[in-house]
């Protein structure tokens, strides 16, 4: 039941010939998806608990989003931002009513981070330009975003990096106080580090950053590219932390799998991104906006924030006993549908073994197995996935 005309091997040969090899890819060509399942060109089915690297926040081809895309594509695909267009206004309204402020739209997470950094520098005084970010954070691959990403492996060979960035250890308020001076424009942090291994900010840390930013009249930016749109069980991660940022960045799942990024900035900051200072040709296009609105409405009307809490608890109760029982399982970290299982051994082999048994997960930060399940994941999916994962971890423990 595939629509593909090429085998995985044929597609791999096309890539070898024509596509720049900047990604490590699994030797499988995916052709079709539905909910939390995806099929390859050979007709094999996988349970995907990491669908679309977190972008497919409602799983593959969510019907209401697909329908919204069809309708929008048939009436207006793209118009530039020299015009008004209803879908952009409506999606901005939807996001603002569940968060705060005003929206600017772009197409990716890195672009959202770029916009937030520019806004921080624009909004603060002439001499304020410095941005503080955190070790093991991740903010994307464009030059400002990758400079903000305080991980040396992403900087190797592409220097010099952008000036004006300072890095602090995650969780160390004293270090931030030391780095903060009258040149500080902004502090940028993920409420829960994603790529860095699913690390929630320590208790009180985000509130401390809020204070430091206020003391220096600097901008507090939360990178919610991964935590946003219901992922953690509230609309946005900052709401669970109980700390109000000045700007949040959005992308990944925000439009249910269609390329879309954006920022929300407070009413006070918003005017600083003034006409002529920033733009994005495709940003806020009707197609992405219609997909985003359908994604948001689905989350709301299907009660998926509650489902995140229920299913997160189910994952936790299935996986927590393994921490006690298997010495290779060091720690379980969960924030809604962001789940990290920290091992005592590299996580890549575990992810490979799961894939052989039809379960897709992600290996990040050397030893962490990361799950970003769809918000509409069911109890059956959780049980099926945990069973495979548990069997694989037991096998690895036994083989040691
Ligand atoms: C993925 C990610 C980004 C980068 O998003 P792109 O769309 O790949 O540019 C930025 N910040 C965070 C927190 C992310 O998880």
C-alpha cells in the first residue's frame, strides 16, 4: 500500500548522485504516514514516537490540517507581506490569546531565533548588544542561531562566530550575574533543553533570569521552538514555569508539519521590530497560517493538552521502574510529550535496535534516547512503544 514508485535503494542512489550529503540518514525511504504510524517504500510499518523530529505534533497527515491545507491551497497559496491576509491575522490572534503580545512569522526555528535576537538589540539602548545563552542549548544553524548554540561541535570549522555572545552553564545564576553588564541586550534559553538531552531548567532558574534581565533592562527570550504548541502539556513551556518572558520563539510543530516559524513579543517590545528592520518573504504565508490555525484548533477541540498529561504519566509509569531495575538506565526526564531516557552507554545502538523492531525514536546528546510523541498519541501506542523499548534495554543490559 505505498504510493512510491522507487524502492528505498533506488531513492538512496538518487541521493548519492544529486543530494549534498550533509545529513546522516537511515537507509530507508518513507512514503506514507497516518497518525503515529509511518510506512517505508517496502511497505514496512513503524510506530513513530519521534514523528517529524517534533514537527508532526499531531502525527502524520492529521485530517483537519490536511483539509485546511487543501482548502487554502485552492484559494490562495502565497501573497507577500505587502498585503493583508486573513489567515495570518487569525493565527496571530489564536497564538496571542493563548500566550501574549503580537506575532511575527517566518519559516523555521533558526529564523525565529534570528528575529528574537534582532528585536532584543533593537529594543534596548545603543550599547546593549550582548546575548547570554546556555551550554548544551540548541537554537538552530544560521549564523546568529548557531553562535547562540553553546556547543563547540557545531562551531567547528565555520568560525569566526558572530561577536557579542556569552555562554553560561545551564542552571548557574551566579555565572549569569557575572556575565550580565550594561552591554546586555538579552538572555536566550529553552525552558526545557531539547537537543541537549531533555533538560528542564532547574527550579527557580528561569525566575532568576527574569530578575537579571529586569535589572539590566534586557530582553528575556524563551526559545519555545520545541516546547511550544502544547508539547509540554500547557500551550507554551513558560506557562508551566510560571515565568513571563518578553519574547518566545516558535517553529517545529506550530503548524502541524508545514514549515512555519514565528515569535510572539510583548505589546511593549513589538513596535521595535519596525518596518524595514526585518522581513521574511514566505513568513506568515496563507498556507502555513491555515495549517497552524487548524493545528491549534485540533489541539484545543480534541482536548489534547489533557491527553499530553495522561499519556506522559503513562510513559512515566511504564519507564520509571527501568531506572531502578537496569543499571544502564541512568535517569528518566519527562515534560509532557518531551521524554528523555538517559543511559550509561551511548544511545544510538538502542535507537537502532528499536528501529529494527518497528519503533522510531531519536538518539541525542550521546547517551539520551529522546521521544517527542504526537500530542494525540494513544494508550495503545504508549504500551506498544514501551514494550519494544523495554525489551531492547533489557537485552542491552544482558549483553554487557
Ligand atoms: C529545532 C530547534 C531550532 C531550530 O529550528 P530549525 O527549524 O531547524 O531552524 C531552534 N531552537 C530549538 C529549541 C529547536 O529545538
